[in-house]
């Protein structure tokens, strides 16, 4: 088989067959095809798209490029969740303990943040002592014992994705729906869970800016999951403002604890309860999604989900006494509204960038982060504000540069009209 023939076939709009897809993934991963040819193929895929069969074959070939996690030693149904990445997204910190408190097993490998979106591992590591480096054995044994574990990836999962993603990043081919779907799904399938929930963010702060694209991506991922016999649901959720009120690693842990204590915020609580309810139904823990919603509510009210969070932190060596102190930064600065009206949008991307510039995120993989800094949003979309009234608090160590204020000025869109508050979940696809 010759790579140039595959490039020409795709360039001319013809679908690739399984064998052709397996060939280029395997040979590229092993270093036998040069970057320039794979770049040309990726660009052809970007313009000509892939059908469902091709996307499933690509996922399968990528999945088989490396190790997979065997969770069969854990009894019962295992659940996992993935977010396509947002700002203020601390869902795993609430959802994990919530489902584990119901006796459902959550085995989750998470990532670090890069750019304007935060990563779950960085949030967890803002707790003094928290260990995300679990061996596969320790990971499995913790899930067996307390029903949940969240760890960084140790095995060589989906090496094809590492190479392909790096190439896509520098060739303008990241925003291709079949390429994103196969990249995400190959990693989820390699992680070994039976039930998968995907949180597909849409809006300014997300990968998928448009709702239509988010829907297409969700459908294709659900189809791929079903082809691999998984119970899978995609939740299309709003990212036209950050999730919750807190953005920044330790601030988000604090907000997750408040949410687990049934103190809101509403968007985060609704999202976590709804995903949990689908997991309960798919894991056979409840008969229906409605019953799952009730169970999630009870676990929050009774304090069982919060107790599970503390058990989880302790199991991974986090110091519980560290959670008693709120944020300690050199400065806490109020940021005031520029005009009177209703908040129409809070550009999530800008808020993520502000958090990163304060030191809460990485611009390059090598950067170290300051876990304490970030932003607290005092007002959200739909709230009315008066000019000069504080709408956010900046938690900073060191000077706050002028461009941070410029980013915030640009983030808040305030209008004279009344703005309706919208549901966090736009659509559910299963
Ligand atoms: N997240 C991934 O893991 N892969 C993509 O291609 C895009 C987002």
C-alpha cells in the first residue's frame, strides 16, 4: 500500500477502507511514514470529512496503537466521564464523589490544563499532598475500596493520538469533527469503562464554538461508543460563560466542596446531578433517570457525597486540614462593572486567559502553576449590575498587569435589555 494513493483517494472525496486506515495509523505511529504525507492526509480529511464507518475504523486503529487499561478486576459496572474542556469546569470533583457515594465505580484518568482551560489534575494537586501518580494496581485497588480514583495516565495509552494530535496542532487540522471524535473516543475506550458520559462544551470558551458542530461531534462519538458496546451519553453544555463562579485551581476545589455541601452554584449542581442520574441508570443502580436525579439529590443533602470527597482526598494522600483554609493570596482586588445593565455574556475564554496570566494555568507544558490565584465571578449572565459595582474578585500574588484588566473589560458584555438565564444543558444525545 502506498501513502500517496490514500492521500489522493481522500483528496478526491472517496472514503478510506479499514485496511487503509489501519495502515496509515500503524505505519505513522511506528515512524515509517513522514509527517508531510500524514499532514496532507489530515488536511484532506479536514476538507472531505469522514463517514461514520471511517471514524469508527480510525478510532479502532488508534485504540490498538498502544496499551489499554483492564478494569475487569473491579466488580460491577465501571463509569467514566470526559469533558471536551471548559473554563471553571470542576465537574469531576463533584460528580466523582456523587456517583461513588451511590456505590457506582468511577475509574478516571485525567489530564493537566494547557492554555485557557484548566485540568482536573492541577485542581486536585492544589490540595496539599494530593498524589495523582497512582500505579495501575493502586488505581484499581482504590476503586475497589472506595468506588473512585482519579489519576494521571501512567501507561502508554493511544500513542497514535499523541503523534497525530501534535501534528494536527501545527497543521491547522485540529477542528475536524471525525479527527476530534476518534482522538477522544480512542482514549476513552482505552481507559476501560463500560459506561461513558461525554460533556461536550459549546460556546466562546469551548473547542466547538457552534451548537451545530457540538451536536455533530456528539452524535459521531455516541455512534462510535455504541459500536464498541458501551453505554454512552453526550451532554451538550453551555460554555458562553464559565461554569460556576470560581476559576482557578484551589478556588475550584473550594467551589466543588460548597456544591457537595448543597450550597450551589445551580449550573454546576444541575450538570453533575444530571450526568450522575444517567450514570446511575446505565450502571443499573436506578431504574430510571428520574430516580437517579432523586438519588443524586439525596446524596448531596445527606452529606454522603461530601463525605466521599474527603475519603477520596485522604485515599490519595491529600491533607484534609488543608481544606479548612480558604484562599490565601497577597491581593484580593475587586473588579467593577463598567456600565449599568444586565450581563449578557462573560466570555469564558477571556476569564480562562486571565486565570492563566495570574499564574493559575500554563502557557507551555513546562510552566509551573500557582494553585491559589484565580477569579471569582460575583455576577453571572442574567444578573443586573450598576456601573461601579463589583462583578468579580481577582485573587493574585504579585502585580496584576494592565492587560488583565483589558481582558476583563472585554469579557463582560452588559446590555440595556433584560437577559434570560439559560439552562446549562442544551441537549442530551444517547
Ligand atoms: N480533545 C482531544 O482529546 N482531542 C481532540 O482532538 C480535541 C480535543
